[in-house]
């Protein structure tokens, strides 16, 4: 299964429906570093600099490999996705689905086209979004559906990505060729969490946003503040910054019967004047759960709805609309490809 990162590897090993067969990375040194972390689970290594019959296409030609998890720099993922699907391999690709909406639409149009020559039966295409597998958000979403009409919402994330930190020290993140920099790479998670919490009846349909760069090492922008109008007519706010001294994450939804506030591993509900706090002390980052769900979907022969590429497109569209509005000094932008949760 190529390629793998430090989080997907243990998730694959923990899944009863998956077996790790191989690792691909663009460099052999990187593939070897991943292999070392497997301890007793040594696997075959592939890379672009490994010589004859050890590249990505060679791995895809193996009949004993049924699916791949693709976790590569955002701009190049669509090419690797197409190659894997064309080789008949099931795909779970990292979020976002692509660097921009136009590329995502082209990718999905290609995948669903009756004119392309994909193997039969058609391999499945899923997109990983671990926030859709967080117990706190899932439980809060189930409670929200019992609390009447949504009256408003807010999503807030404050964080400082510093030089030297784990995620910053990759060349493609330091000098991003994709829109939004860390706001696309990390911010799309919080769009997914917000959409899941609100439900399809409150899907975003219009946004107005301001963006700015607070930290010079996080180009092109690291901070976004947006207002959002939903299909149901209610409004909310979405504020995400990776360059601020504010810290922490919070989702809050006001409903007719009370409020829901989601923190990491905890949900606070006020319902008809009574407050309840539900803790999720074992909640991780959702990666093991999403990989396990992918394995189960392969056994079942159909894509898990929370991993449908159309959902990833909807997440991307919301964030891209916010970035476009920010470039236009807050000019409202309408969404065109809204997909239900």
C-alpha cells in the first residue's frame, strides 16, 4: 500500500481488514525512514530513485495489492490518484481532494465518466477526512438533530505554526504552490467538522471573508475570518488562524432548545435550561477510525458516505470561496457544488 505517513501506517496495522504490503515514497531515504518505524512489520519499499522495477508504476502492477493510501503533497495528488485508479486499485487519498475546486471537479468528472477505461469492477475512490470520525463531533451532531432548528453557529481555531515544528518542516509546506497555504492544508478539517455538525439542511451557500498574513513564514495567508450564510437562511462565523497567539478550537451551535459547544474530546450541551457535559477521554485524531472504516468499506464493496469524494469537494469549495472572498476584500462568493452530509 503506497504511500504512507507516520499516522496512516499504524492505522493500517491496527485495521483487521487491511494488510500493509509496501511503502512508496518519492525518495528511497524517505521510504526507509518510514519502514524503520514499522519495527517487526518490514515491507517492500518503492521510490522514484530505487532503480528499475521499483517505482510507483511497478508497485501498482502488483496483483496482490488491492488498494493504496495516498498521502503526498497537495498539488501532485490528483495525478497519483488517477494512476492508481487506472491500475484498478482502490484509493483512499488524503484531504484536500485536490489543490482547487476546478481540479477536483475535473478529477470526479473523469472518475465518473463512462468513456474512461477503468478496470471492471470499478475501483472505489475515497477521500480521508479524520474529523468526520471524531466521536465528539459525531455525538454532538446526533444531539443537534434533536434540538430543533439551528439559529446560528461559530467555528473558531487559534494556533501558531512555528518554524521547526513537525508540519512546517516540509518543503512543500514552507513554499506552498497551493492556494491558502496552511489554511487549505489544515483549515479544510474545520470546514468538514462544521459541515458535519450543522447537517445538510444547514449547508453553506454563501460566504464573505477577510484574510491576512500575520507570520511571514506562513505565506500566502495564515488567518481567515468569514461570515457564512446557509441553505436554511441562518448565518454563522468561521475564524481560523495558524499564525496567532490565540489557542484552542471550539465549535458552537445555537438551536431552538439550547446550545452545543464542541471542544477537543468534550461536548457541552444546554438543553431546556439543563447543562450536560460529555467527555471523550480516549478520543484521538480520528485517523485510525477513518482507515478502519476504509477497510470495512472495501469488504462491503461500497464507499463509506463520510469518505465520499463529493464530500471532500464540498469542504474544498467552502474554503476556496472564503479565500476568493478574502482576495476581493470581503466580496461575497456563492457556492455552486454544495453536497449534503
